């Protein structure tokens, strides 16, 4: 007669044996997997200034939107998330829908770049990219698409230079930093950013990445690796996992002075929301944004909660404001199956309707 505890013990050892087999298999798969590539959509370097590089993507089809789109990504991560892999590439999807896309790659600050300011990034580097495209394409205005922190940048830039922007698209972008919904917002208020910058100069990318991982420690540092072992028999899932890991742990350093002002003005003072932020001595008044605006946010975003993105609509003066949410997290906005199906057509369709020359 088999006792109950004997059945439980047998089931435990059976599961343990299965896990060990999978662990051995995933080890073999990883050893046989070559380095994975990100951002494979073909593009050409068209402009360069200091560490910044501006690329234009090669078209996939006849361009259906006559006004080009300039993408500004965040400083804190790489723009490669938007072009992660075949089947999960926002860039490729937008190209397939006929958009003409330029993208800024900010580069990695060296020690000598610690004195680059937030004003430099927005009112020099971003402005020079906009002016290059306007001159090259002989257009008075272009379209801007800002992502995450890059969305905050584009909002500020558009308020300073509304005469240069035809349409503005912001995606998972923070504007109101005075919210308790996101752990990042709470942490940042209590960081001694002045001591950090005065001591370190540039803020190490590894420090930033550790902070992001600590916001969801179980999910981002344990659970995903357990899931990887359970997918040991599928090399393509393993390669996708490695691409995501490569992006996550490729965090550039942050130019010290730009980091100082962004945290002090945004997270501590909420200056942009209050209309008190100054860039190169000029007040940033978001009411000057009077062109069409498309604001996209993620409902389950732990980095940029909806409460931080949604206020944009009442801060601007545009009468053509569109807001759309997706039931995903911050990263899911780029890679989830629903976003792959719906996000690109929404952006492309909205821009094409408002970009007739």
C-alpha cells in the first residue's frame, strides 16, 4: 500500500528530474547560440554631432506619409528596443505602413561629457536634428515621435519651437512627475542627485539598470530565468530571450549635469507640469503646443504610470488631441503581440491623416 507522503515524494523527484533535464538542455542551447543581433532594419547615417548620430531608415515600400518622422528615444536605454527582432519591431512595422523615419542615437557619454546639460540635449542636439531634416527635405515642419524620456524631451522641444513641428506623438512619456503610482517617482524625490553627480560625474548605466531591476525584483531577476528553463527545447525562444537581455543590460551612462537637472526639475520640483521649467533661459509653456498631438500610454506601466502621461492633454492648447492606451507594461508597448497588431497602424494612420503637404 502506497502512503500519501510517498506519492508526494515521487511527484517531487519527478518534477526535480524534469527541471534538471531542462537545465541541462538550456545550457546546451546557450552554448550553441551565437551572439544575437538587435536593430537590423537597414538605415543610413545622415548627420552627426559630437556623440549624437542621426539615421534615416531605408523605406520598405512607397512612402504614404509625405512628412518625415523624427524619433527621439530616452537617454537611459537604447533605442534598439524599437527594432528588437523580426516580428517584434515597431520600426519595421511603421516602415511597412509607409512612414519615412529618422531616429536619433544619443550615444554613450564619456567622462569629458559630464557637463552636457539637459538644455544641450533639447535645444541644441534635438534642434539641430530637426533643422537638418527640415533643410534636407525642404520642409517648414516635420513630425516628432518621442518615447519615454524622449517623449518628455519632444514635448519640451515642441513648446519651445512650435513653428517647426507638424504633429507630435508621445509614447509612454512622463509629464506629471508628482504621482505616487510609480515607485520610480517616489524614489527619485529622495535621491541626493547633487551628491551623486558631484561624486561620480557621469551616472553609471549599471547603477541605473540596478534601480530599474529593483522595481520588480522577483519578476525581473528570478521569474524570467525560471521561465527560460521551461522553454529549453525552443532555440528561437532562447534567442528572443537573449535579445531582450542584451537590450536590458546595455544601459549607457548618463551625462552628469543633464541627469542632475532632469531629476531636480522633474521629479523633485515637477517644474514642467507647473510651467516653471527653463531651458536656456526660456520658460517652457506647454500651452504653446497647438498642433495635433497623439498621446499613447501603457495601462500597466510601472516606470511611467498613466497618471504621469495622461495630464498632457490638459496642459496643451491643441484642439486636436488624441489619447490611446494599451493594456500592457512599459516594455510590452514595444514587443507584445497586441501592440504589434494595433500600435503601428494607429500611429501611421493618425500621422497620414494629418500630414498632407
